[in-house]
C-alpha cells in the first residue's frame, strides 16, 4: 500500500511514522524547504508538546464532541510511551504541560524527521500540491495534514480547505486563535513594552464572559501576553461574528478597590511631598502610570488627593476597559479556529464521509485547543487514529 500525506508538520510527520512502522509506503509532501517549521518555533523554541490532562472541554469546535474518541484512543500516556520509544523523553510540569526533556523544540523536530526517514518515508520538500483528486490518482490513500492559515510566514495556508472543497466539504469560517489583540486606544501605543501580571476580563456585547489571570504586555497595536492569548479564541470568534468585544484589565489583582484606594490615601498623607505619579510608581511600571493618569485626565504632579480621586484611580487600575478592534491576524496567530466541518469527517477514522481513502487530520479541521499543549495533542491523536484505519485497510 502506498499513501501520500500533504504537509510535514506535527500531524503529517506523526501519521507518516505510524504508517511506515506498519509497512505502509509513504510519500510526505511539504511546500517549505524543510519540514516541521512550526514545531521548531512552538513554545518560544521549547515546544509544549502535549498536556497530561486532556478533555474535550479543552477544545472549541462547532461539533464539540468530535475530539472525544481520538483523545481516548490516543491519550497522553499512549503518546508519551510512543515518543519514549523513539528516544524522546518528556518533562511534565505540575500544571500538566509537557515539554521535551531537552527543553528544545529542535529535539522534537529532529526525532520525528529522522525517525520518518529511517522508516523509509520519502519527504518531498519544496512541493506544493494543487489538486487533491489528481494526487489521489497515484496513491491508495491521501492524508491532508496541511494545517491552517495561522503563522503564514512558516507556511500556514488555506490549501487544505481548497482540497476539502474539491470533495464538496463545508468549511466553517476560520479565525485566528492564540493571538494578540488590537485595541482602539492611543494609550496602548504609549504604554508599549510595559508588562504586568494581572487579570483580563472579556466582554461580548457588554456581558462578561470570562476572566483569565496571567501576564499582560502592552504593544504598539494593543495587547499581548499569556492572559491575552488565553481569551483570544472567544474574542476572535466573536469579532468574526460582528459582535462587540471589549476587555477590562486588572493591573493589580492582589488589591480590591477599597484596599488600593486606602493605600493611595495613606501614602499621600504620610508623604505630602509625593505626587500621584510618585505614589503610583511604587505600584506599576512608569509607562502604565502615565497611561492611567492620562486616561483620567489627572496631572501627574498632583499632590492633593481626596477620597473621591483615590477611588477613581483605584477603579481605573483594577477595571480599565478597552475596545478590541481586531486580532493581530493569522500571521501572528499560533493556531486557527474553524476549518473543515467535522460533521463530514468520521471521528473514529478521520476519513472523509464524502470520499473513501481521503483523510483530514490536525489543524485543518474545525478543532482548536486552548494554550498548553492541547493543539499538539489533537495533532498526535488525530494522526494516530487515521493511521490505524489506513493500516487496518492496508492492501
């Protein structure tokens, strides 16, 4: 049996390895000059390869139960045993995130590429496939593992959706996820480079939907940081649906409004020569202090602080609202939501329900996970599940 896999990223490489281990001849097509480019940059070069706590609630899709079989069929323990057998050991953190023991994404990419080649997988780079059905004429089966439009500078593209449409598949509208957010605010640009550990609340059409703790980084276009990435899936999907999206940042989550207001007043009374700028500088980065005061139209040199003013400042610091105008786009997104409609894919085989021996795996599907190794986990589980069906039906 001979199969073609389009895309030498995480799911494509893993599927190729599993098939080749079981006697299937594999041609692995990659449009880039080298495979695994996205693996190499993931996790800031460390590669958060999976998570030891996998649940369907960690994923978003219009068909939310679709991932359940694959995650059960090839869960974390099975994955860890599999990569250990290839010589790749994992370091699992207390919060469940798993990394290669080397702490380098290069270890993951090298292990998968070398293993695939050693098993006889033919990796064909610098090759862009134009037609799925035309390619299928030369193979017993074809696996589409093209990923999504996310990280276009690393080869992210919409090819997989075009292949699906060749077969008549429906494409759920796509949107960037695990992505920075752009704000309708001139102050954000002035605060660019300033970072705090805080909380971000997401508002959709004026209703609070979620609150996430983590770092918040102000940028020239808006905001970044882990807290922002964690709310970006819902924010991005809401923007796609033309809903009003706002965030409220809590810059000092260890304070409540009364405690912070009292602190500001106490310092002001004890040190009458200090300005409000001086007082806030003991709490927040300089650029953010300037931003807070400018947003409230307070002169930084102000030394007279009454209760009303201190409360006003405290409320702004703990609940500073910004309008989200857009995401920072697919190019800067780690992953993408939307994709091939999973209701038209067999959840136990990942085979198209419209065309036998055509499979769709990984990010090309309408499945996107939370930050923390979940998207890689789905790549491995979908690749493994598809490979087992291919092997079972080996000619």
